[in-house]
C-alpha cells in the first residue's frame, strides 16, 4: 500500500504541530521546515482544518495549532479520511478490466488495504513524535517569524 503525497504531507504537518512548544508556526514556516512547497502545505492545512484537527489563527500571535481532536485522533482513521474511499486498483478505469465480474484479486486487495489501515488504528500523534522523531522535528523547525 502506498500513501498519496498529500496524505504523507498532512501527517507530517500534524507531527510538526504536535511538538510545538513556543509561538505558533505559520503555514509558510511549516512548509519551510518540511522542505515542501507552500501551496501544497496550505492545501493540506486547509483539509486538516475542515477535518477539525488544526486551528489556524490570523494576525499577531496567530499561526497553526492542533485541536484536541487532532492530538487524540487515530492515525488509521486519519489515513482513511485523507486517502478517501477507493480500492487499491481501479478495475473500472478508462479501460475496464475484463476480469472485474469474477475477480477475486479486488476483494483480497480490499482486505489487505483494511488490514493496513487497522495496523495504524492504535497509533496516535503522540506515538509518532516520541524520540527520536520529536526532537528531530523540533530541530528542523525554523524560528517563528523567519520566512
């Protein structure tokens, strides 16, 4: 199973925010720390806001912060939501698979996909940012206000 780059980025944004102890970082600062384009990060932050996981405050003293839901969310549930519905393989695409009416592979892959998500269910952001990851995330972060 391979995650989309969007899901990967959204998870990294959440991990970065989980270790924040000082001033709230801006989207631009998070993008810089993660070495990814600002526009991609802004899209991920917008999705995380809609999901109720991140709060974005404007103005002086503003920035990004995790919500309570963001701190306690299951990584498996987050990945399911970020990846969206869909099968590992596209049997109905531009050229539909001729085996789709009697194929057992699609069901087996669906089960494998759910097992993948289920293996992430017990994990939280707290689990993901334990040492050595958390200290590394803090070290990668540029000081607030540096664009």
